[in-house]
C-alpha cells in the first residue's frame, strides 16, 4: 500500500505526540520528513509477515526477509520484483541481510548457524556457505545475526545466544579469529544484532541488549576496541535496543531503535542530531522496527516490523 507525501502536517503531529510520549529531551523535538509507506500483513508476493532484515543494492533495490523465510526484492518505491525462500525454515528464519562487495547477498541464516550467499536473482552459492554447525568452536555458531565484508574481502559474522561474539573468516571461508564474548564490559556483547564497516575497516556493532554502539579497528592483526558510546534511555542521545545502524559516509550514523520505536541520527562520536518516529499504526508512525537502509538519494527506508511494512523518510 502506497501513501502520498503528507509532510507538513505530520511534522507538527509528530512533535506534539512526542511531548506526550516522552521520546525526546530538552534539546528539541524529533526531526525528519515522512515520504511514503508501503506493504501490509500477508503471505502473498509484496506482503509481509514480520519482516526482520533488509539490504539495498547499488540500483536501490530492497531485499527483505520476513518470518515466512521469503527474501523479496522491491524497487525503491515498493514495486515487487521477485522472491525466493531459504532452503530450510522449520526451526527459524534469517534475521540479517547485507549486500556483499561483489553484489551478492549475504544472509544470516540465524537458526541454522550459518551464513548463506545468494546471487541477486536468488541462486544459492552453496560453495560459499560458512558454518552450519552449532557450537562455540572455531567456525561454529550460535544464532547468527549479521555478516559483513572488509576492504580485503574478509568476512565478519556476528552471533548471539551463549557466545555473543564476532568471528572473522578469509574470503574463501577459513576461520581466522574471534572477539567479544558475552558480557556488559567494554568489548563484550549482549546480542550484537547488526554490524557494518567503514572505509577505514572499522567495524561498528549495534550491541542491542547493552543499548550501545561499539567500534573496533579490524585493519590490524588483533581487532582493537577504539570507541564505545550509548546508554539505555528514551531521551535523545540514549537508546533502547539498537537493532541496526547505517553509516552515510558524511559523518553520520543512523540507528534503528527497536525499543524506542524510532530512528536516531548521531555524529560518529555519539552526539544525537535528532530522531524520527513515534509508536503507532498510522502512516508516519512505527512499531518495533528491526532494520534500516539508505538509498542513493540519501533517504532512509525503515523496516516497520510489527506493522508489516516499509516507510521511507529523510532525516
């Protein structure tokens, strides 16, 4: 379902509603511009059932996986293009998607303890699968949340559960090392839900249940923690369950907060520049979002999970 732009009125509504819900502090109201929303609950092509992860390619096509284990592909305005299913989904569904450096799709096949690789048209590249065995040994996994590549093609795969760590693999899938571990101390994780990497090969981790962002230099032989910021709360500058993050390459990071029903914009050192979102079901409102991506025009696409749809905003 596609809705036209209704920005002027919605900004006033959002600011007023935030006064009632307490989702910002004295630094000012939420900022941002709502554009469109599309999608609704269902299992037919173009519909969603609790969509959990999203990626975007160089042509601004969106790849979205939901609780039916379907990976659906849409254009930037929500037009359905194609879909396919992961090989198995009886015990769980994927919860992480990332576009690889070669244009293939990396899939965190969460409950099957592995990373899958697909072509953009849905062909599974079986020889590039990493993992598949549950455990805490090298190359074994708990619940896989996300995967990313560095500038040399090495893979970093995050997991939660008993282990809460990130493992590194060579481009051909050989185990190199791991870091993290379960805990609240700096350098430890409690559900590293999403990871991304910047041009300096610094790995950014959305440490969801610790309500913070951690940044590691992985260009060196032993990954080094270089920055930690964030604390739990509803005010601007604080977070509740950051599930996803996006770097815009212009000195900003956008954080998707599952617990605060909003998208918050920060400087790279953690200063809040504002946020968008209030809880609700109407267009321009969101309910427990899981993921965000940014397109080539700088617009943020929000995976509005419990509303079974996508919303597009500028922030």
